[in-house]
C-alpha cells in the first residue's frame, strides 16, 4: 500500500492476481499477476500480440478473468473488485488509439464538447444530460493544461492527429482522475507532435497523477517513469526499476531479436534492432 501521510494508507491502484483471460478459442492472458501502487509511474512494454490491449481491457472492466473450480483470480482497482464502469472512468482517465479513431469518426463533435463528454464517459454529451457551469470551466482548464485552448471550437474530425490527441488527453483529465492510462498514445504522430505530446504527459506526471504508459516504443518512456513491466505471451516477463529492465539482454529476450538499448540525453532511452549485414532500423517497428 501507498503511505500518504502519518495516518492515511492507500490501497494499490491496480492489484491483479492469477488472471487468465480467454478471447474466442485463445488464452490471451495466462495466470497474470501484477501490482501498481498509487502514485507510481509505470511503463508496460511488450511486442504486438503480447496481451497489452487485453490487460488494459481487464483493468477498465471491459473484460473479466476466467473463474471456475481451478481459477481464483483477483482484479482490484483502487482496492475494489466491483465497480460501476462510469464511476471507474471518472477515477482512471484513459487515452487509446482506438478511442481516437472512434471520436474522430464523428463529423460533428468539437473540441470542448469532446472534453466535456469525459464527465459522462460518453462520445459527445448525451441530450438528457445537463452541462453545469462547473463542468464547462473544468473542461476549459483541462484544455488549457494541454495547451489546446485554440482547439476548443474546432471540430475533432478536422484536427490533425496531434491536435486531436491533445483534446482527448484533456478529456481524460477533465474529471480530475487519480491516474491516467495511455495506450500507444503517440501512434500516428509525427516527430514534432510526439515531442509536444510527451512534454504534456511529463507536465501531468508532476501534478500528482499516476501515469501508466502501455507501449512497445522505448522512446515514449518519459524520464518520470521509474518502473518498467515487460509483457510477453500473456504473462509478466520481467518487472523492475527502469535502469535494470531497459537493457540489451532483457529486450533481446522480450522481442526475440538482438536489440541494443541506449540511454540518451534528458533521461530518455532508444533501441535498435539488428537486421541483415549490420543494417538497422529504429523504434522496434
């Protein structure tokens, strides 16, 4: 548990034990266990198909673990195993590429409306819901926090990928959640947009928001993240402090390829995978 002061102890943000998830005929997660304390910035890293997206859906209650005679799984979020999904989403802000595609497919939503919709865990503001002045002001503050005030009246479908991503991170923050979960958050961003986005995430990490970054890009792991969990074949492959996990040996084993991991200036890391005859490509793509 996390010690807040002399009298208050918080339960883990996430506590998963012995979770197996079956989708169709496949076991995607295999007896997976992991724990993340409230206030601990964490990166969850793994190759495509390793079970990262399924893990996110397990945490956000979109999927449930297999239970039965020989299965005794535990999935607790903020110390509770039962949640109203809408209440959970107010405490755990989420940003994913799937969400981006879903929102930008609607031609009528403008930036501020998208941010306000975060209060209702909906796409847009439902007709029967009343938007209070407090909600509008909170949405404006969230937009300003990610430096997107100029996008409030612009339609999301007309924004660049980077602009829309900033609006969606404001949406994730509008209800003042305790934690922010980012699933492949820079997918589709160019280098400049990615730099601006990661700068916003760094600012958020310093505002007492727990950051959980799910990615296969080492370059996305901001310096404020101090723990890395490696996922492979539906289970925790390795887990520890950033310095001990981001190594050639561990990443080569994770991706089944010879990989060189380097620490760059400013506290970021990079990785390269060796191909034929010394040819290299970056980003593990």
